[in-house]
C-alpha cells in the first residue's frame, strides 16, 4: 500500500491536475539593458559550503525519453530561516501598497504582485551576500562553460494562495541559459512538460501522456532549470492540495500551497559568437 503523508502540517484533499498542450511564452516585463556581474564574496560568504541537489525533490520517473537530471534540480534549505525572514520582510514591504494583479497580458499568471530587485536598492548586507552567494553557486554548478556570466536584475513574485502560474516557456528575447528561484513562505509543486511549441517536440495534444517531471519546492529551497529544461519544457505551478510522489519510496506527499514568494534569477542572453565556441 502506498503511504501518503502531509508535509510540514499541510492539509487538504487530493486534486487531480490537468496538463494542457497549449503553452505560452512569458516575457518578463521591464528588463533594463544593464546587467550584473558577481562581486567577490566576503569572508563569511566564502566559507559557505556548496550543497548538492536533493534528488528526493525531483520526481522524473515519468519523464520523457532524453530528459537528463541536470535539466531540473532542487537544493533543499539553500537559505537559512534567518536569511529568509530578512528577505521576506524587505521584499513584501516593497509591495505592500500594490494590489494583486488579476492577470498578466499574456494570461500566464493571475493573483500576483511583482517587483524588480536591483542590488543597489538593498540596505541589508545579508540580502546582498545571499544574492551573490546564489549567483556564484549557479555559475559554478550550472554555468561553468560560460565566462563571464552577466546577470539580469532579480525580480520577486508574490503569488496569492489562489493565484495561478500556468504552463509557459520564458521568452528567449532577454534571458540566457538558466532560470532559478528561491522559494519562500510556502511549499509548492512545479511541473515540467515538453513544450508543444518546440519544433523538435513529438508530443500530441495529450501532453501528459508524453511525460512530465514534478519538482517539490519547499520553503527556503533553490531550484534551477537549464539545458532543455529551460526552453524545451514548459513550467507551471500546480494548485493547492496537489500530490507529489516521492521518487525514493513512492510516498504520496500532500502539498498545501499557500501564499508564496519567489526570488527569480536569470542570466543575460549572450552573443551568438559565444554559443559557437
């Protein structure tokens, strides 16, 4: 008998979620032309020990043929509870007077607030060191073939409990090889599905039949999508009370998705000549 358990006091009933072959490409608004290169880490940050992906947080048992584990990874407890508290207080304070948007112009996201985070807008050294540590970790683990790496400004997404982030592939206009995010406040499940708009995809209208990959994103974790996971798979957040199945022992984990905050990292798009090397 398959065991079902509840993560971190999560409650609710199981809801079957549907995949849709139609995906949308989401253009991140208000991206400036400037980019960021990591500063040298302080002694305290330099002492930070790199962590390995937690394989128990990625269920790829129904992944399409050709999916590689490096395409989608999750690092558990990437930031400390104290760092998370500082970041949440600062970012939510910036959006306090904003109303939740009912929808984005491309119909990908509903029930959300969003703000761009420039490094020079933070007074807290804790946040700046956290951002630099995250960028350097991503460079060393996922962008080692690219030097130098230029970063777009981070941006934060505040998603209501009943907000939606539908299946989409990020626009290739600005972004580079990677998208990553620090998850805060609430657990959720991210699902990757082969993109119906990819000319190399052989999927038909029943996209879930072609396979999918689920990522469990606990609070304070870091996910990273690279390679085919970046542009050949759509990603979406499953609704409240969806179920994540542990790839290690088959345990069904009921995930109560509540109010969620995410901090998104993207590297800048490179010149074609860099890709041809």
